[in-house]
């Protein structure tokens, strides 16, 4: 904990910012802390060290929206959905970013078409023929078949 504290700095906003390694440069960076067990998000490591281990599907969220902040008073545990709703409520993310499937503004297929694509592939159709039939790319068909897109 002492080693962790050496990598933090209080700032005027009330945040305690991580000043050691980060995941990247710029405003989207999170702090990274290396302990004897590996590399961890600094804010999550501190939260779990203080409050106990969290399931992997639970995020450690920032009330301050400062990704480098490790102030426990600014951190809370929440589901990914709660984290995204928090981002939308604070205008950090648009509502349309949450649209899925045929409701997404960029969708070119309907759910029925996606189901047809999966049935055609299961019956032996090749990706190229399916892509041509539905007017989309082969990589799009592949992502549908492998459930990377259109998780049903």
C-alpha cells in the first residue's frame, strides 16, 4: 500500500491522480499498477484491496470521470450497464452508442436476416455467397457466424 501511495498525487479537483504507468497516452488512459501478482488497473486494485475482490463482470467506476483518479471517495462498484448509463447521464457517451442490432443507426441487417445467415452457413453455404446474397462483406458474415456481432 505504501508503494501504491508513492505513485499518487492530490490535485485541486479533489481527485487523487495516478502518476505512474498508464494504459496509454492521453485522456483515455487508466493507471496501471504492478504488484507481485501482475498488472492491474490502479483504481480497481485499490478498490479491491480496500473492499474485497469483485467479480470480473463488475466494473470500478469513477464518479469524477477522471480515469487516472484513485480517490476511494470517487470510486464505486457497478455493472457494465450501470457504468454505461452513468456515462450517458453525464454526456460522456451518446444514447445511440447503446443501440444494438437492427436498432443501431448503422445496421444493414435485421435480426431475421441474421438468423437466415446462420441457417445458411449451418447448411453449408460459403461465406462469399452469403455475403453477396445479403449485400455485406465477408468479414461481416464471419463476425455474425462467430457471434462477435449480433449476439443472439
